[in-house]
C-alpha cells in the first residue's frame, strides 16, 4: 500500500450507509410525489428506518423516522393527482407504518444489546469463578509447605536456644525447612507449566486481516458505545510471523480496554489502530485512545498479573497479552498519548508483504 493510507473504518461505513439511506429516501420522496394519491409509495420509508437502525443510536433513528414522516406529509401536500380521500388514508397508513417500524426496530435493538451485555457478563463471571477456584487451589497447596517451614523454623530456634544448643535437632529442622521450600518451588513450577503457552503454530499472516477480524469481533461494543475507529497503515502492506488467533487475542484485549477507557472519559470516544514497519524485520502495532490515560508510575505495573484499575477487572488480560507477545519474540509496552489518553505498542517479527 503506497504512501500513508488512513481511513476511518467506522465513519467510512457510516458515510456509505448515510449515502444509501439518503438516496433511497430521495427516490421514495420523488416517487411518492409524482404518483397518484391511491399509491402508497411512502410506506417504503420503513426500509430507510431499518437501515438507520443498523448503525445509528436511538436518537438518530428517531430523527430519521421523523424526517421520513415529514417527507411523507410533504409529498402528500405536493401531490395533486388522483382521489384525495384514499390519499389521506394511504398517508395515514404510511405514517403509522413508519412509526410502528421505528418502535419495533428500537425495541429489537435494545433487546439485542441487552443480550450482548448479559452474554459478556456471563463470560466475565465464568472467568472470575474459574480464577477464584484456581487461586484457592494454589493457595491451599502452597499454604501447607509454608506452614511446615514456619513450624520447622520455630523448632530450630528452640533447639538453638537450649543450653547447650541441640545442634543435631536444629540441623533436622533446617533440613525440613529446605524440603518444604523445595516442595513450594515445585508447586510454583507446576502452576507455571499449567499456564504456559502451547507450542506456537506460526505462519506469515496479513496484518490487515488480523485488524479486520478484531474489528469485526469488537463491532458490537464499538457501536453500542458510539466509538469511532481509525485504522492507519503506513507504507506497503505488512505481514507478521505469528499465530493469528493469539495475536488477535492480544489486539482484541487491548481494543476492549481502550473502548472501556474512552467510554469512561468525557472526551470524544476515539480509538486508532496503526501498523507500520519498525525496521526490516519487525512490524509495530499501536493502539491509541482518547480515554483518561495511565499514570506514569503505572505504565509497567499494568502488565503485572492481577493488577487492575477496573472495579470488575481480573487483572490478567494484559499479563497474558505480554506473555503471548514475548513468546512470539516480540515486546509490548504502554505510553502516554500526546493528545490525551494512552497508547499500547507491540513489536512482532514481520516484513513487507511479498509483491506489495
């Protein structure tokens, strides 16, 4: 892709929908105006309302609906041919159809959003419950050898406090402490192996396809929170050597964090994804947002396990993301956005796409 190509994915799609919606409304208006009163062309405005429901918030849909009703009445006033009585009936039926369609479409959209919110809540609760059970199991296993170490340490102090000190018994206590410490180390090693990333199935994948997939997965959240997304690709088409699913997981996690951040901030909700060639062997992806930002002393802390600034957060998303990126031979970090908000950068092995 030559030059610097920046486009607003959300806004570009909205512009296309606005154009098709306005063109259809204009065609219906002309058709309704030039035809006889007996032909209820205005009922086709329900299609315009349905198009608006697909990408506009509630107020926008209501505005489009009122606009369609106004156009219906204007067409009725401008029409002069045919029987006036049936025309009044058709006009009333058309207005009623537009109003009913608007009501039903908004109710359907509200039900869909409620279903998505409930599904997200169930997923979050399942993750929290799973994490709680795992944490309780680890704590139980680790607590036993730690209790043994404390008991052996106290026994050792008692044997050393004797006059004369009972060195053989003290030695046995120290040996038990070493054994319990090794047991604890083994438990930690087993836990780390349990959560160790599986062998990577890496291939050369197109960066744009990864971004498109993540935007498709987060589309419901973007629309629900009315967040505009800018996608910027500098230079030629790029590809990275990685496992697509895991990199999509990293990018999706950062995207959802950015959406949460901008919806809690008072500024205009904006998120951007940029991909560029860092050098001949690495590609850099940057996710920026207009949210409340990250305090400078927390730029490293946020990647630690179980650290979170959210009331309902688990604190493992960014820790897992860092593990995935590092397993691919890359690096991830956070920075302050010069225009406000935060930036997340991650480098991965990559190159210009062959033939680009």
